[in-house]
C-alpha cells in the first residue's frame, strides 16, 4: 500500500499543537461511534495537558481498541478504504481525513481552527499536507481481546524472541561446558603418556577461548533475561496500578494494608522469572544430555546418574505439597502482619493518646510468631531436601569412582575418561542441588500469581471499549430515582428507594444524625459508590454512563477525610490533567485562606509535605481540600463537613465565599454548622436513608 513503517516519535518530534492531536484522536473515536472525552484520552495515555504527542496518541488509540501506525504516504496513495486517519500539515498540526472521493476531492476535519468538516481539492490539499499519516484500524472484539491477552502471560509473550535467545544461549553454554571434560580426558590419555607439550599448549588455548565464549554468552543471557523481565514488569505493573485505580469502595473487602500486601506479592512472582531459578529450569533438561555424553565416553557409568537423577526429583515431588502449604501460610501471615503495620502507622497519633498501641503490638506479635513458625517449618523442609540432594550427589560421585576402578581394570575405559566422567557427572547433578531453592521460589511465585489473579482476572479492560457519554460542561441538575444502596456484607440497606431533585444552581444542605446516609449520597453523586438499584442522574444522564474524566472535571468533591498525598501544597491542589499558573494558584489561595502557605511555598521552594499531619492543622487540610474541589471551576460541588475543623473566623470566611459563588454552581453541603446555612436555598433532613424534611433554611432556623 506504499506505506513505510516508522517508529512513533517522542520528545522533540511531537506536534506543535498536542491538544489538537488529542482532539483528532477524539474525532477518530467518534467516527467509530466510540465517544471519548479529551480528558479521558489524555488519561488513557497517562500524560498531563500539554504533553500529548504522537507516541501518546498511539498509546491512547491502542487502549481504545485500535491499531495505530505512523507512516509516510504520498497523496496519490491515500486510499479511501484506509480512512479515517490522522494526517499532519507542514506546520505539524494534525487533522483527520474522513474520506477520499474518486475524483480527488478530500473530506477532512482541521482542528487548529476548529472548523466544520470541509471538502477540498487535490491541489489545495497538496499545498499544506506534509506526507505523514497516522493510520488507524479498528480491531474486532476477538482481535482486541487477543491483543490484550492474559494479564501476566501476555506481558512475557511480548518478549518471546528474547526468551528464544535465552534458550539458544543455554544450549551453547552447555555445549561449551563439555570443553573442560574433553580437555581433561585428552590431557590424561594423550598428552601425558606422549609428553606432547605442543598439543597441551594448543589444547589450553582452545579451552581458554571456549571458556571466554562461555562467560560472554552467560553474560548476554543474563542481559536478555533482564531486558525481557523489564518489559514484562512494566506492563504488569501498569495493569496492576490501573486495576487499583479502578477499584470502588464496594468492590473489595480487604483492608488497605492487606491489599498492599497482595500487590507486594508481585515481587515474588517477578523474582522467579528474573532470578537464577528460570535459568535452572532451562538447564535442568541438559542433565540428560550430559548423562548421554558420559555413556559415550564411560559406557555404563551413566547408569549411576540415571539412578540419582530421578531419586532427587521424586524427593522434590514428595516434599512439594509441604513446601506449598508452608509457603501459602507464610504469605498469609506476612500479609496480615503488613496490614497491622499499615494500620498502626495510619493511627500513630490516636494510639499515642489512647493507649491502643499495646493492642496493636499484641496483634503484630501474634502475626509475627505465626509467620516465624511457618517460615521455620518451610526452611526445615527446604533444608532437608537440600541435604538429601547433596548426599545423593556425593554418593553418586563415590560410587562412580568405585565403579570406574573395575572398568579401568577390565580395560573398558581410560583414566582420562574416568576423570571426564566424574566432571560431567557433577555437572549433570549440579542443578539438582539448586532444585530446592527453585521449588521454594516456584511455590512463592504460584501463591503470588493466585493472589494477584483474584485481583486482576476480572479487570474490566472492556471499559476502554465502552462508549461513555461525554459532557465537557454540566449545568448541575441532579436527580435520585428510587435509589437504594447497601454496603457489601450488610443485610439492611443504608438508603432505600430514595428520590429527590436538585435543580441547577441550587445550594442544598444535607442535615441528619450520624450514619443517616448523608456522605453516602454525596459519594453516589460523585460516582465513588454505585447504587444497588435505581438511578442517580446528572443533567438527565446516569452518573455511571458519564465519562469518568468529564465527571471528575465537572464535579468537585471534598470528602470528610481531608486526605493528601506526599508533595507540595500546590501539587495537592492541582490534581487531574489540567495545570494552572502561579497567578491562578495565588488567587485560589487568597479565596480559601491559604495565602500564607502558598506564598511561603513559592518563595522558599518547600518541596514536600510527606508528614502532612505534623505540618498542617486539621483546618488547613480542609482548606487545601476545598481549594482542590474548586480548582477546575466545576459546575457541581459536593462538600462533606467542609469547616468542621476550622475556627469561627475561618468558617465565616468560607461561608461568605460560598455565598459569593453559589449563583452559577450547584452545591450540596453536608454540615451541622449554622454559618453555612446562609449559603443554602434548601435544607434536606435525612433520617435512616430517607428525606424527612425539605425546607428553606430560615424555616428550619426558626423552629430551632
């Protein structure tokens, strides 16, 4: 088709208008009725605003179920069958070619000017077309599933060529290993009896060269294994992290520490495929090859190895169930111990003032004792198998020497063949000494695989193929239609058949006692939780059908827990794909009472706030969370106890600002502070998941 495949460029080869390229990808998706928002496209490529280039476009398209290929393509070779595709003009701006008509007319969309689809002639098109296209092909569901493959094995299959090189290198190193035995046999049988010093020198040079090649091949083999494991490690790690980000509050029941422990198990799985255990598995079949060579040079002496080999393997098979059981138990106790440790670190301050440290220490020591006990049992089994393997190897060498004496006496073999056979016998049985370590690592890898497979086997990769409804701007109308919700494991629903409407631009306060469902209502609107039945609608569209990134940009959320990640205050505020200037941040800081913190950070270059509880007060953290909720200027605000940790002056400042901006935003505030009632148009009183009152704040204040 006259296409020349090129590598997707990065860095300086990026187009001049990366946002336009994201828009071109968006239009390609729309043509195939697979609508995606710009924010979703950027997020799928894992980049921020202003960093979207051709490489990222290919990544995003592949995520959405397309095959993307950058190529040179002359105008006369632009077939209509390959449209739509992304092309570039001479200023590096992307545009979409929708089709090519028989008489040379070209239908296209150019995004630099945000024009409608246009139909231009051949000459005009040639004036700005640079000759480079990004060819896009929609994959069928079967092709896409095959391309995505299994979460673990598909990552290693990408490097199958490297593993074939590893196999070839292993064959070569095992063949070169024969050089020592052949050298020894030749010296004892030919050189020494004939005092052939010249031959000795030639043989020595040859074996030194062979050993040099053996060293080089082993080194290259290690590089191949490392390169293959790096490729697989990146793919699997990205998929694991994507899976964690996709988890909802109702989707998993593990505590955070236990979930982190399960994810940590991947290290055991990765170690098995990057350590000497993998090399051992490849080397093990060559034990039979060495025994065959022994049978050639020493005849029946190979039978000793043929007996020793299955004895050790059978011992390993017998011990396997015990090793597997102890490895599984040890892993469970390690995860439980880590969960306790994470819990303790999360609540150090509370433990310091309540004395709960003794309880957590008791739990930790109990988990530690169980882990040590199962670890000791595992090591005992492993050491027993190691000692047994070493003893079998030693007995084999002893019996080989004894048997060789009778063979030499009868003239069946020479002394050189005896020494060579002993060397080869040691080489044949050497992998068996490491078999225990390999079995232990294999058990740990199998256990880790099972744990991760429970987490990843049902990872909804199909969601990238799902077309969500994109709303770059929401008006803010919210409706609950017979919504019911209950947490996993609970028999009684927290919310049952709840229905209400909040009109665009209204400010509503949710009031109620603890556990009445106020925070759950906010999380249902934000899409953090999904209703068990009924619908949560925003602008008439179900929340679960809204594009996730559009929802995050249009719905600002401040949860009750003012969580922050390590980093600067500005980084904590500027979440999401959009970036803001220092001037914007300064204005935002003034609005929410963070001027002092932001100014000091900008002037002094404060780099990190890893110890957030020690640096910021509860009120300051709430102010940062408020700024984070407002940073993208969303049309809907969900605020859960926004001023519960603030002093009256700060609370009054926040209330005045909320009143100032309520005209063009829909706000839902969970609070018991009367100062925030002034900003409200309505107060909904919640009791046991139901609305028992819907009043104007003044009426409610009069009653109280």
